[in-house]
C-alpha cells in the first residue's frame, strides 16, 4: 500500500501465532496516520486471514476514533516526528511500521508531541491484542477460575471490664497497623421526635474539642502520629476511632479516650457543624436520587424510630440545642452500652491491658438506655411521587422491609444482593444501563439493622 499524501509506503507484513497469521500493526498504523478513518477502505485481508477479520478490526478501531483526542492524535497533520531516515532510523527494519521511500519523504509539521506519541503506543498495544484475539478464532478464551484455596481466620477474642465495657480483639500480627474503635450501641433511632440529627451532631462533635485540646490540636496530634481519627452517629450506633501504626497505639489511645470521655460540645463548634450540615442538605435535596433516599425511610418505617433522616432535616437541625446534645451523650455514652474493638498488630492480653488503662475509669451513670422498639410496623405497598419540575433527571426506587442483622438469612441475602445489584456487572446494571441505556447506573442494597432493615433497588 502507498500513501500519496504522506509520501511513504507501508509494508504488508505478517507473522503467525500457531498456524494462524497475525497482521503486524503497521497496516493499522498506516490507516490512522495517513487519513484517519477515511483510509480504512484501503485495508485488505492479509494472506491467510479469515473473511471478515480485517473488517472486525476496522469496526473495532473506528469506535476508538470516537475519542476526540485519538482522532487528533491519529490525523495526518498531528504527527510530531520527522519521518526522514535520519530522524527515524528504525524504519529500515523489516518489521517496522513504516517503510520509507528511496527518496526522503516530506516532513510533517510538529503539533502534538508526547501526548500523540503516548496515545499511539497505547493504540498499537490495543491493536496487537485485538488482532491476537481474532487470530485464534475471535473467541474470548478467559481462563477458568483457579481452584479455591483454604482460608483460615484467627477468631476474635472477647472480654468485659468491671464497668461493663465489652472488649474485642482481632489479632493480625502480620500487619503493622492497629485500628481501635469504640462503638456505642445507640444511634439516630433514639433522636427526639422533633430533633432528628441529634445523634449525628453528638457523634461528629467528639473530635471538635475536649477539655484539653481544641479541634485543630486534635487533628494535628493525630497527623503527627501518621494516623486518622473519626467519629459519627448513624442508625443503630455511634462511634469514634483511630487508625495508626501499632507502635503509636498508646499515644493514639490517649487521644481516643480524651474525645470519648471529655468532650466539651462548645457552642461555636455546634453552630459551625450545624451550618455545614444544613449546606450539605440543601445541595442533597436538589438531587432526585438523594431526595428519594430521604423519602424511602419514611415509606418503610413510617413514624417508627428508623423513619426519620439520621442526619436531620432543614427543620430539625436548627431546633437542636446544646442541652439536647448533652442529654444524648449523658444518657447513651456509657461503658455498659459500649464495645471497644482492637484489630491489627496487637495481642489479646495487650488489648485488654489498653482497655483497662484508658477506659477502666469510665463510670456508669444511673440512666438506663431504652431498648430499641419495633420500627417497621404494619407495611403495605404504596406509590409515592415527589414532583421536581425543574430537575433534569429522575430517580426511581423500589423498597420494602427486609431482615434483621442477626437473621440466619443475612449472609445469603448479601450474596443475592451482590448478584442482583452490587457492582457494575450486576444484573440490574447490566439490564438497565449496559443493554438498554436507560440510566447512568442501577443498584440494590440490603440494609440489615438491629431491628427490621430494608431492601432497596434504584436507578
């Protein structure tokens, strides 16, 4: 083949894989570099190629040209190199993608340097791999999964301190890290009826100041240890934790114990966090998907304890006072309502020693936490429509009460949900997005809680 515009010849080289011929990428190189997609008709089947193989390559790489960057990189006026023998000595190799004429060809203007070259290398690799697949019959020969190997786990060990604090240690001595998390067995389900968001604010404020450290000082102290710190309040639980190198465990536990046992809940921090939460809500409520998720809780649980938004609403957040936060903390943050978990490079004996040292003095007050009551109640199918006339998109969700976390069907439910709607290759996403293009994505979730949870599918 000859390109009159660029002034060079292209070798019609071929090799083999087994007994099947393999076209060198030089022919594809020619088509792209000379005239882009317009030169595809000049392709011919190499000797020994099955009918349609070259056409399949054409179709595959025409689709690649849909990218503007690729189109520019593969157009004749975008080449950045000088195609003379001096500038490209490798062209004399018999398998080189370009065979120069006896007389030097015209030079091509420099326009796209490293970007075009990098794109070219990636494209050539794709071309080679695609032709290789076609050369062996065009069949996806994905290997079978490897045989399952036996997996052994070290079972966590558990103890309880005299003050009622439950301690769990999951030993992983092969890791240099240690994660330590204190979990309170009460969360947003215990928000006062007209104060949704109380648990969320209380949990988040733990890292915003103690009797000894301000919020910036806490952040700097953890950063100096090379670790992370977090706290929150959601459905079923509130928590606070740190992750550090195991050699920094005592320093990190000093900070963790301080934020859990001595938070100050300063008014200025409450106001700042409230403003941030309200700003986030205003943005979320303008998105159909986010708004649907808020509505689903009320649909499934009604007026039950799970029926309100854990993070609060634009109406309830401004109503929460510092006294509400203090009452929530005093009622539910107590050792006999908490579990301290160690996971990583720590022994059971060491974990128990840490718990006793940093949380053994935590006292139990006289208030007894209320048990979680039934939340789903009587449920019947219904249809709810939220009209957002200015929205450019729509969200569709299907939900119903499901199972509790301690249900014997929990793990079977996790597997079923993974197949149905957890991941890009799930059935919902494959049918709704990949095959039909009806939505950017489709998914499902199984939210098993201490009391009745919910199953939801959405797109």
